[in-house]
C-alpha cells in the first residue's frame, strides 16, 4: 500500500493540482468577460504628457475618492507617446503639453478616432540651474539657442562658451525626452523648429529625473514644466529668460503664475491640453470624469503650480465639450499669434 | 582542520607577522562587506520605519507623499507571483522530472541541460524583451497581469528546474530500486515514491525562485507595467503594478517625502521576502520530519 | 497491461515536452531578438551600429553608434569588478584558509543575503546614500554618475565571487597545502602561492560569471547612473548603460514597427550575446577546473 510519506506527499500534490485548476478556471473565466486584450470597462485609461501628469494625477485622485467604483490609470509616456496610443484607440484621454500635430491628426482620422480638444491651463517652461549657480541668473533666447540647437552637439560643452564672462566649467544638460510635448515646444520656441535639438544630454520623459539631475550638481542646467519647479523650489534656481522683445515685458522675465498669465514670460509659455475620445464619452464614468475635470479641475491646476484658465476661457472650453466640437483649433496655423480665447471662439 | 593538524611551521617572525596581518586584513574586509549590508538595512530603516503604518499598507498612491500608500502594489505583487507560480511550477517540475528520471544520457537531453543552464544566466531584462515581443505584441495580452506573470514564469523556469533536479537527485536510489523490485512502473515509482520524498527540497527551491521573482523590476517595466495604478487588480487582464515598480516610481521623485515612502515600500518588500523564505524553511522542516 | 504501458508512454511524452519547452524559450528569445534586430539592421548599417560613437537614435540628428552604451556598461561593470574581485577573493581566502568553522558557517549565508536583496533596493541605496556620501569625497561628482552604482553593483555581486571562489579553493586537495606547510610556508604564502593558483580556473569561472551579472544588471544603473549616452571613462559624470537605455525607452512609448522600438531589441541582442559569451566562458573554465580535481 502507500507509505505514510507517500500519502502525505501525494495529498499535497493533489491539493496543489486542485488549487491550480480551480484558480486557472476562475482567472480564465473572468478574463473572458473582458473582451480579451482590453482592460475591463470600468477603467479610464489616460496617458501622455509628463508635464500635464501632476494635474491629471490630482484630478484622478480626487475623482476616485468620490467615485469609489471607477478606476483611473494614468501613464506618462510623453505627449507624442500618448498620442500614438490615443490614435490607436488604446486610451480614452490623452494629456498633451502641445497641440496635436498634423501627422497625429492624420493617424487618428485613419483609425476613425474622433476627439475633443480641451485646454485646461497654461504652463511656463522653466529653465533651472542648481542653487549654487551664481552666474546664470538670466539668459537670452539667443543664449538658449546656442546651447540647445543641433549643431551644439559635442561642441558647446562649457559655460564659458555661451558667455565669455561665465566660468570655464563643464555644463551638464538635462531635458525632456523626444516623446515629450515640452521637448517639441521648447525646441520650436528656441531653435525655431520642433524636434531640433542636440542629442548629447540626459533626456527623460519623466521630469522628476530632470529635477534629480539638476539638483544633483552645480554645473547642471535643465528645463521642464513650471509645476516641477514649484514642487522642488528648495533644490532649484530659476533662470530668467529675455526674448529680446520689449513690447511684451522688458528684459529678462522669470516664470511665475503671474508672468505666464499676463503673457510676459515669452516665448516659453503655452497652453496645456487634454484630448478626450468622443466614442469613450458614451460611457458614464468618462463623462463623470470630464465633468469633474472641467468643473473642479482649475483649483487643482493652480495647486500643482500651473496657471488656471480665465473664467471666460473656462466657459468656452465647457461649451466646446458639451457641443462635442471635434478637431483641433491649431490645425494648419501653428503658432499664429492668437490667444486661446480667440481660438476658442473661432 | 586545514593547517591545524600539523605543528606550527617554523618560520621567521617577520613572515608570521605578515601572516597575521593578512588574516586580520581578510577578517576586516569580511566585516566591511557585512557592514555594507548593515549600512543598507540601517539606511532603509532610518528613512522608512517612521512611514510604515497600517494606513500606508492600505492606501492608494497619491500625489501627496503623506497620503500615498502601497496597497495596489502589494496586491499586484501577490497576485502576479501567485499566477507566476501556477504557470511555472507545473512546467518546471515536469521538465525536471523528465530530465532526472527519464532523460538518460542522450544528446538531446544533454542539449536541454546546457540550454537550461544558459537560460539561468540570461539577464532578466532580456526576458522582458521576450515578453514584450511575444506576450504583449504577438499574443495581444497588453499590459495585463497575465503578460507579467507569463514573462516572470519564463524567468523563474530555469531556476525551478535546477532546484527540482537537485531535490530529485537527493532522493536515494535505493528508494527507486525497491519500488521497481516490487514491480512498479517508472511513473508509479516517480509519482508515489520519488516525488513525495523530494517534496521538501522542491518546495524550498520553488519558494526561493519565487522570492527572486517578487523582487524583479526590469522585465515588468519592459512589458509596460504602469507606475500609476491606483486600484487593486481583480483579474488576469487587469493593468497592474508591483512593489518594486512602485518603489522605483517613488525613488524617481525628487521630493524627500517620497524617498521616505520608497524606503517604507522597501521595508514592506523585505518583509514579504523574509516571510517567503521563512515559509520555505518551515515547510522544508515539516515535510522532512517524517524521515 | 497495455493500457498501463500506453499511459506510461503518454506521461513520458508529456514530461519530455515540458523539458523540450525550455528549448522553445531560448528559441523564443533568439527569434524575437533576431527578428527585430534584422529589421533594425535593414535600416541602419551594421558598421555604424557597432562602431559608431554617437548614440542619438531618438533625436533629430539620428545616429546609431552603440559604443557609448557599451562604454557605459563596461565602465560601470569594471568599477563593480574592481570592488567585487579583490574583496571577494580576499574574503574567500579568509573563509577557506583561516576562519574557524563556526565563523564560516555564519558568515557565508549572511553574505548570500547580499545577493538576494532586490536590485531596486540597491538602486535606492546608491542614489540616496552612496552618491551623497561620495560627493563629499570626490570633487566634481555629478548627481548621476558611474562610480556610485558601480560600487553598489560590486557589493551586490561580491557574494558570487566569494562563495564560488571559496568552493573552488576548498576543493583543492589538502595534500597540496600540507606539502607547502611541510616546506615551511605560512598560511598566507600557501594560500597565495599554492591554493589560489591551483583553484585558478574555478576562481576565473566565478569572476567571469560575476562580470556577466554586472553587465546584465539593470535597476541599479537605471536609477543612479543617468541617461546620457556618452563615450567616456570618467566615472564622475552621467552615462547610460545598454540596460538603462532599454528601460528608458520602455518607460516612454514603444509602438511596434518603429525604428525606436527596434533599437531596444538591437541593443538587447548585443546584451544577450555578450552575457551568453561570458556565461559560456565561465562554464568552460568551470569544466576545466572540474577536470583537474574531479
């Protein structure tokens, strides 16, 4: 017959087998409810800009506190990465720190993805250095261009090369990754064309890495959305930017909610957006989330460190959403000098 | 022992001094290595102990460091490692049984052995790339618990196979021979005699393999596990996050308060690891008692 | 009786399939890597990939020279080996030739705990503890650098070197030692001039294995070494390793079929081949060692 050892071992194995099979049955059964590859219907999938991430994270957190059953996932693959997923139908909402591009519009149209473009606030891209950096308190756009344009790669490596009176020390550069809307906006504003940047710096889609990098050593310089400076003031120092145009503020201007709001912090102020998929709006939880975002998101925008929309702008955005107005306000006329209000009423 | 069975060599005092210095140096370096471990644990404990609390264990991630908690990550880790075990254990144990009991010295068996030994040395991120190409893209599992667990199962497989083989090898041949002598077939012998006897060793190996799995970060990042998942995954198709990735996310945030969260998360991870290893030891002892 | 035999045959088949499945895993790895790498090399000439010195595959001026990543990996690994090899060997000698049995029995498992700590914990340790500490000693040490993760990696792989070397040394027959003592050698002389050379193959096997582990390490460098590919031997500046690059791109978006997606597989292929070669070398060395003392 069976030895006691064997009976014991035998029993354990039987138990293991039963547990295995039943667990597998349960798991597969639940899986079949959800249509295979997509997440269960009660999940709101959001991805995109690392700049906008803190706002959406705050909104999602407050929203989930009140709506216990709904789940919101927020990724930060960068504006470009977010749009790629959005136009493949993988996400419900895409965060963006720049308007949707022509190629992305095309991709979405091809897949039949309709979207509503919703500005949610303004951001100023902050140029930051280490607190012990005493020389770079202000830079002109020409300085930044010299430092960041593609031909600077391998060539401009020391502070003294930008301005002769600056110390002859190595520069350590940190900046946005190529999927980042901040990257696109920064390069367009500084070098003249989106995507034109040197490649020999620490690039990351995660702005926290840039903060860590700049706060790590005295020779560092980096750029990211203003909120990341606001949350790390003790570790960073702002650089004032002079765009050479006295009509919108004389001299070098430091970014702040005020200077971004009144338009003097140029050229690095910009609106930030969420893009919501129209077909997702059939779902009640998506509508609830967007309502929450539009009605109660502005204080959170301010809390995170960005600039809120004016009441008039908020009203126009709300109308755009309720009318389900699709397409982009920026299509075709990239950076024509129009205010947001003007675009919203076009 | 070595060197003590003989009378001390007759050497000059200088050489003996050199010998003592060398011994002391060796002891010192050993102590330093242990001190490094101590420094690590001390640093983590100092930063994280204050943050550990019941609310930390049951809260969801938050932008406010003080409110952030580790619940989805903890649940995700336990879910993923359980699923990994369910996939990897039957496959691994079966493979080991074949190689040890049936394999023979054929060229194919030898090839399989070499192959498994090599797989054990492949960096975990390569498994992540395999998971990305195969499970996420080809089989369309997306960023689900299933994709994560499948990838980790492949990672754990070589270790489980090797550990099971060791356990099977430790079973004395006399047990098998007695069984054959009584007329049992190979499978009957394996199932009724060898496996039960090897079970303690197998369990130990399993739990050690799985405790390595629970600390894995790179493969799951590669297949796209998210860093902001503020809910507990309920089924295998759900997006998920795990303890190491949550820790990684907090480590990447520059605010000092998040560093504390990361340290507290590390303490939770270490406790889970400790529990698993303690389980392994207890199980092994209990299953061994009947011998 | 026939049904029993059929049953046995079926079982054997099933078990064989599980074992052969492991070959499928290797085949899977090779296929996935090969497929995407081939597509990558269709667009980027292999000479540029292997010998180019600038790695900016995601930028406007796309360059696909992988050498900066390789340099970063080698730099961090070299620092790790510089820590792990002398310390590990010394500890192994001490435990094998000098330490009394109780010390050896307690120290060895404790050291192996070092190997079991999850790498993300080491990354935390490197960034939060070691880097600030080193910044006070080393002038000009940037927040992200190769030195700090290199040292921490060294601590992590130290048990690998010490345990395997110790095993190799203890396998050396006592006769050799006794011969040396009979000739009047001290323990140190015996250890250094007799035991270590005798165990050389085993120790080399351990070293090469540790090297392979360092090359394949991901999280410690991803957290603490930086994300700036550059061809340098300066351990004080941010660099990027092959593994950290894969993580960096994975944290963004990796849409299948694009050149960016393929770069992580091309780099992965290089990584796989390097660690595979190192593992093979280690196995061969261990085989030679067993031959000498089996």
